C-alpha cells in the first residue's frame, strides 16, 4: 500500500514501514536541539506538588514555558494525574489539551509519552488502591498478580498514559529500610516470578512497565535510604539480578536506575551496569529512564560530577536515555557539552533511537494518532474493586492461632489500636491518598476504603478504643483501651505503621528505622491489653515485619495484612470471622529474639545460628510461613529418578489431600540445598512454589519439572555454573517446615549458563 508519507519520502510517518527504518528516517531530519528534547521529561505543576521525590524542592529548576519547550518537542510528560487531586475526566481532558499543544508546537508533530506511578494501582485521585507489593508476594500467585496488572494497565492506557513506573524488584535485604514495603519479598525467585507476572499484565494492556531499581538499591548501608552499597559480585548476580532477568523475559520495555552507588560508583554513571550488563549480556533494547533527579544527584549528592553539564555527560554515556522528572541536566547543560565537543552526538543518537522506537511501538508517531482519551472512565469500578478484593483475600497471612480464630457467631469484641479505624492503614506510601492526597487534607481520599472497625461491625458487637496513635499517645487513652478489652470476649489489636515519605511516616521511602520495635507506644499498648487476661488477636498492618518475640507466647492469634489496599478491611474481617480460610504466606521473615539486624533466610551456614556468635538470627516466623484453618495432609513427595542430568530435568511429584470439611489451600514450596559448592552458598534457596486449592475430601498431585539450571550459581570464575554431585530438594510448607527431603545426584558434564538459562520450573496440578 502506498501512502502519502511514502510518496513524500517521509518514511517515519508510515506505519507499514519497519520501525527501525521509520526511526532512522526521522532521526536524519532532526536538529540536535530537537533530538535532545526527546531525552527529558517535563513536570507541569512541579512547584505545587508535595514532596514526592527526594530533594524535590531543592532541585526545582523553573523550565521554560510549555510553548517554548514544545517548539523542539518534549520527550515525556510527568505525572499528569499524580501531581494533585484531579478528577479523572478533567485530567484526561487536560492531558489531551497539553498533547495537542505539544503536537502543534513542534514541526514533526510528535506527542510526548506520559508516565505515572502505578505501584498500588494508577496513582490518580479516585483510582482503585490495590494491595501493596508485599501482599503480592504473600499470595504466591503470579497469575493473580498478572490479572491485577492487566486491570491497572488498561485503566492507564484509556486515560492516555503510556508508561508505568513499577514494579519494584529490589529484593529485601535489611528490614530497617523504609522501602521494604515497596518490595515483593526477601527471596529472588519469589520477587522475580511475581514481578514478571505484574510486568506481563501491564504490558499486555499496551503500557510500558518500568523495572525499579536497577540494581542494588535494597542493600543500602544500615538500611538508610540511598546510602552507599557495598556488595559482592556474587550477591549481586545471584540475589539482586535474577528478578530483573525474569521481568525482562516477561517483556518489560523500560528500566529505572538505582539511586545508590555500588562500591563507590553511582549506578546513574555506571556503563558497566546500564550498558555492558543490561544491554550487552541481557540484550535489553528498551529505554533506561532516570529515577527522579538521579542525574543531578551525580553532582549534588554523590560528588562524582562537577556540575549539571558533567552529570549529563556521565549519565548519557552510562546509558540513561531519558532524564526524569523534568528538564534539567539534559536540557541546556547537555546542549552546551555537545556544542563544546565534550559529548559525542552518537550518544545522543543512541538514546534517541530507543526513545523514538518506543514511541513508534506505542503508535505515537502514526499519522492517525489522536490524543483524545476515553473520558468516561470509572477508575474504581466494581471489576477493579473485585480484583483488589481477591488479591487482598489471597494475601492475608495467619501467623499464629491458639484456637481463638475464627471468630464464629456474633461476638463481643474490643477493637483497639491506631490502625483499627483509619482508612490510610490499608495503604502504602505510593497509594495516591498517602503519596499526594496527604498534601491536600481538605480533599476526600477519593475511594471507599472501609476500616477494620467498620468491617468487623458487620459480624460482631464492636467497641472501638484508639489506645494510642502510631507514634506518641497518652496514658489515659491506653487506660481506656484496657478497660474496653476487659469488658470484651476477645480483643482485636490492630497495630502497625503509618506509611509516608521522607520522614512523614514510620514506613515508606525515606522512612527508615534503627530497630524493629513497633513504633511509638504500640508495644506498651499491646502488653497492657495482654495483661487484661482477655484473649488478644494481633492484626498487623505494616510495611515491614516487627519484633513480636516478647509477646508471641501470650497472644491468642496473629494475622498479618501488610498494606492490603482499599478492600483490605473486608478481607481481614473475612479471615477473622472464618468466611475466608487464610492462604497467604510470608514473603519475608519476622525477626526472632535478638535478631533485629540485617538478615534474611538466604544465608550461608555461618550466617545462621552458630557457636561462634552470641547473636541468634533464627526468625520468629520464617520465610514462606502461613497457617490455615484447615491444614492440608501431605501424602507423599517423590522424584522420578535418583539422578538429575546436569543439562536436563527431574520430575518431583507431591501428593496432597484435604481431610477437612471446608475448602483449603496449600503452597508447595521447593528449596534447593547444595551441600558442597565452590563458594559458600545459602543453606537453602527457593527454586519453585505453587499454590494449590483443594475442595473438601479432594486429593491432588503437584508435578514440578525442574531444570538443572535452577541449581546454578556464580562460582569462583565469576560466571554462573551447574555443578555435578549431590544436592537436596527440600519440599514443604515453608523454609522452616520441610515435609520431605529428596536426595539427587547431578550427573553428566558441568555446564556454564547465562541469561538464557531456565529460570522457573513448570508445574502441573492434577485433580
């Protein structure tokens, strides 16, 4: 088919022409200034936004007017919906006007890409607040998270948003870090499978998923946000990078750099990380976008650049294609470096090609592109709420139960605590009401988010007492809560965190802690409630695990919800009252006595309890732990052979039976133990997990096909390898509750493996 664009020689306008040819044609027509304009975002209204990025108001540079910028084009628009509370239809119309202005202003009529945060759903007023990533991990259900990602992606695309800044793939390594709440968990296999599923869902809706934060951010020293990272090459390769590898395989088209420096080199200025590894080894062809102000931080915070010009040159050379959130170092400073001959124009073209290719893929360069959005969008429709409810219900973790749960029948309950009657208790720091809405206290939160008190009142006779706020409080309030507990059959204590940003909460970005004691006077409140003699059920709504070892033996039950989103209270009430049989499993460990230190279950033998240290790091609740009202009977675990080909697979069959009168769920978890290796390896590491539902009386088999690549690790030579010899597969309910150990021998020839290795097992669930 011949088009007007083809006959006029403007191949880049013709959708029937190969994308590479279209991009090449357009680039040849652009001036240097027009090229550079595609490499930065513009944040309209940044000066009126609350503090949603580090050093945001220190680094605001008043950009030229939108009309002036539009003459050369604009690469991205930042947070059109996520800067202030604005009705979705109003925001969509405003975005369309801005896009028309940008299109009309530049001679190629190129629109901007639009990005938004989407960690717990689209960060927009009146949009569904989904459960936080720790809840995703607690489900152990990648397909459920994929479906959630589809819902989120579709809502974004309908509004004219092209890119979402999620998921966070940082493997939690130090529970004191404020951003633990944004992570999926402490195990790379779990983080990778769940994160990849979210990516697949968002990308299936035609929205670019952005992987955060590449790589090493979660190892910041002492758990302090953005602090330097000291990490060995093996820990980076075997713990930190696998989730990114999985998510890239799932189709992620963008990556965001880590703020931190690794062994002294800021990632934003590290070509070994952003180019050699990401593009050379992994073959990534998408865009690398800067975390907000990360380019300027090279001179402002890291001290590795002399100023904006030097920062721009280093970041561009390292492989950052787009500066976010707004025009700064990649504006006039970069142009000055190009004019002075200190930046090779080939580096600009390298980044530009990636940006334009993505705009091509999104249809932004097609002649029929229209900025007109679907303004008849309900961002919190019944289907979205149902999706949020399902994820919440499948994520609640029952940690302890001494027979008091479920609370059947109508009971007289005292519901106590700072998280019991506050909708914000259900939300993490990237949920719009806490991320942006907190700066607009006169504006309603925009969604219906019942509290635990409200949800439990549907089933029980409830008396509420605050007890204490998250931080602070009075003796009088604690005394009132104690009296309410004395008068009740059961006391439900709802404790935990206030999510916030940069010191505005007890959990969240920039809200790091020095220990894992419950914030404020909450532990004191809990002790006072226990002392009444009334059975106490602890419900935790928090962004991290906390120390419970001093109270655990005196608590009748413990339920963990993390931040379960706007439907979280209904999910928790369903679990407490018995309508829902809890099926969540811990995505990270709870600290035991004296173990409030950087530690996870992924540790070599000398990292566990030993005679050479007086500190016992054994967790109170282990990774993968979670109880049920109807425990599954484990019948058998069998391998198909004693030998496992080093270039092949083994089959592991687990048989489960439900001997209960209600439906139940089990998470079959498979851990690898390698008794002898070239380097000190974790005692055990998750290599496969699958969630299985069983009807009353049902028996089901779970067949896992495990490739030998899953045993690989980074050896002394610095590459990933599959060794020969003895290994064990530990199969059970958690990392500490192993039902069976299967000894196998890897045979054949030792192998070196790379990015193309098998990353996940195949599961078949029989009826």
